[in-house]
C-alpha cells in the first residue's frame, strides 16, 4: 500500500527533538482553591488523560518498525513523542495534588492505572492501530478541548499547546481511513470492523451525564457525558461514512463503570505493557 505524502512536520519527525525535553514542566498556582470533591475529580481527570496518553504513545511506538511503509513508521514515531510529552506535562500537574510523580510514572501496579482500557493491550493489526488513532486519540483531544477555558489554571495554561500538537494526529487518522476506504473490499471491511469494535468503549469513556462529582458547575470542563459523545460522533462522522458506516451515539452501558478510572475492567495494562511503560528493565538507569 503506497502512502499519501505526510505533512512536513511528520517527515521531519525523525530529526526533531522530543517535544517537551527541556521545557519547564513545573506546576503553577491555582487561581482559586477548589472544593475537595472537585479537587479530587480534577486529579482523577488529569491522571486519566496522562495515563491514556502514555499508553497511546506506547501503542504508536510499537508500529515504528511494523507500519505498512516508512512514512507511516515516521508518523508513529512523531505521534509517540507527542503523546509521551503530553503525558509528562500532565503527570507534572499531579504534584499540586501531593502525588509522588516518580512513583506515578514508574512504581504503580496495573490496577492503579487510569488509562482507557482499549489501550491495555497492543493493537493487533494496522487497521486496529488506525482505529485507535481515529477514535481514542480524538476522544482525548475532545476531552482536552473541554478544558480549554477551565477554571483550573494549571490545565488551562497547557491545553492550547497540547491541542496544537494534536492536529496532525487527526489528519493522519483521516488520511489512512480514506486510503482503506478507496482500497479493496477486504481492506475497507477491516477498517470498518476496527472502528465499529472500539466505538462503544470510546463513547462510554466520557462517563455518565450525571457523574457523582460533576466538574461542569465548577467551570473545570465545559461539558461531560453525552455532550462530549456527540462532539466525538460529529468529529469522526466523515471517517465512518467513508467506510460505509454511521457513527451513531448510543447510550453506553455503565454497568460496573468506575467513574474515577473511567473503566469497567478492574485490571489494567497487560504484564508486558506494564513492564515497558514503567521502564522495569532500565530502572537502574532512571535519572528523572
């Protein structure tokens, strides 16, 4: 399969430095104190985003040597760097909540991770990876967009830069879905199947319309639950239509849903993923 030329940014990705190396990732003061329940909700949301971005970056990195073509490999490398950089920025915010960031990044067990459960295991195929790119990456972006005008200043001050770097990710997903749509029936069906399989879990990830702790009244986010699901469906509708599907917003099944971790599974990343994401083999060399 031949590729459409990628944006110049991805073509340079092999040479550019990691996106956040050397940046100031220190925390900043909040403008106003948050009620304790809201504060806990903000902490959980930051960890959900950080863990999901950390794991998504790993899933992209796994295709740096296995993508269908060189440019796709370079794009995976670039997106992995972006997501890991975003994760580091978000983890750093947890210092404001009294968290040991080093332990958060390198010392937790699987059941302590807050990532979207679709990232617990590696993508089994290139269409599966593109589906994660199209839906999980976009869902994370939509959640960040809901924080753009947040009353919680440390997040608000960083969201703009994160979203700027996310634009390329959406373009990459759209380009690949379009290519699958124009390819053989087998390729188109594989892409359609991957999108259909993960959409319900992605829609559920936004949580219920009436969570136990709502962040909307406090001005932390501008929307929750179904409003975010609708935004996702509208954003990815052209991708679904390209492969003959409809991105229908159905009411998720929240049976067993953990609102803090945004998961139904009580486990977490599989053992191989956990060992790599914590850096177990290289623990002796950790310098951060």
